[in-house]
C-alpha cells in the first residue's frame, strides 16, 4: 500500500467487512466535494487523551495507538445524546477530524459531553483506493439470496437512551433462549459502530451476529430510506443462518436520530417480546408516552432496586426486574417461553 510513512497502519472495526490487503490499494487525497458517508479513509493521529487512546480492531479487540500512526476508518455521523455529536460534513478544508467512536467512525465533533474525555484528534491523509477507485463500505456488503425472507420471531431490546443496559440485557436474553433450546441470531441494528456489542451476544451463545456495519453503514444516522434499504439486506442474511429466533438490539432510543423508530416499524409484525432498558423510572414513563409503545418488561438502571421497580409500576404499570441479579433471570425466562411461538 502506498501511504505516508508511519510506524503502523491500523485497520479499525468498520473495515471488517472488506478485504483491504490487496497490493493494488493506494491512498489518494480527494477534495471535499468527492467525499461521502462510508468512504474508507486514512487519517493520522495528531493528539489523543490518555482516556481515549485506543481503537477497536476488526476482531473486536482494543489496541493502543500513538501520535503519528495511521488509521483506516470510515466517514460517518454520530448523534449521541450522552457523549458526542459529529459529522464528516463538518470537516473543513484543513482536514482536521475526530475519532467519533473507537470502531473507526470518523468526522468532526461539534458537540461533546463535559463528562467525556477529549476525543482523539486526527488529520486526513487520503481516501483508500483499490485498483484506482475509492473504496467504500457499500462496495463490500454481502447480499443474501433473493428468496431470503426474514420471518423469525424477534425479541427486541430497546432503551430510553444509550448506556441504559441494553447490551448486557441482550446477553441475558440470548443465554436464556439457548437454555430453552432455541438457535439464536443476534444483531444490533441501530447506533454508531462498535463491534463489541454484537460480539457480546456471540459470547452469550448466538449462532451468528450482525450489525449495520454489515449493511455498509458506519452508523445508522443516515436518511431513513437509505437505512431501511441497508437493513433489509442484513435481515435477509439473518434469515439464512439457521436460527429460529432473533434477538435484535436497537442502540440509543427509538426517537433519536439513529432510525430506531424506522427499525421498530420495519420488524414490528415479527416482534414477540419487547424488553425496555431504562436509566430511571421516569424515563420509562417518558418513552411510553413519546413512542406510544408498552414493552413487556423493563430492565436496566430503573430496576436496580425494589424502590425503582415499584416506581416503574406506579408511573407506567409495567413490570420491571433487575437482570444483574441472576436470581431474577427465571422471571424473564418464563416470560420469553410464554411469548415466543412454540
């Protein structure tokens, strides 16, 4: 690969769907009017906070990086309520941008939480080219057979916000379904790129895992029709992996800019059980009111104590359970057994 000299060229998680090891690859700077979402680009590490000095590799492992090293990531957009907001469209002619997620989502940060350590600062080097053409995530999407039809029953895990306990709860759901004799496919279909979340479902026993990166998206914060077209490809692939039930996590919350509401509408007739992970009991009432849905069970921080469980019931009339206590898993297991088709 022809690129400026550096100690390492590090591929991040967003490249895991691509074969970028060809000798026919090169790095070519492009003017801003030729950039687009999902473009693979090479950036140089300019500066970083000690708390955010790692990147996620294609296999999900974390690796330290140093100043001056080169990363391969993808241009995209992040719209996190609790951490950072940024977009490749906000990158100016100086080429300065940020690592919006450790998985290689690249853009210029425009708003960050005061509680978030400083994001890794990067300089644009050029677009990754393969055989003389810019390489984009969409070029590497594996498509299912035309006849593939997603008709699996779905356990849908949603949240009132990011960091509400969805991934930990999804792990429990996968494990319990395995105990019940099901073959499970796991997926995280909205949010910003981070492979460790679907990998958590793999570790819990899912036979296959997917996310929106498999659809060629570095995040699901894209126009709704573009998102739906991409996710239908992933659903088709999920239909062919030999599972009999799908556990689908929607990152962030349904009403945020990651197309959670669009996902819920797309798979709504397949959802047999909805688990809501909430940061606090009042957030449960807020989501029920704003989104117009009544989940089957509430978990997450809202159910950490018996007082929280009681307040969830008082505010919304919904059952809640602390899934961090394995003794409570029997409640969820019985509910799953009741709601899923026999």
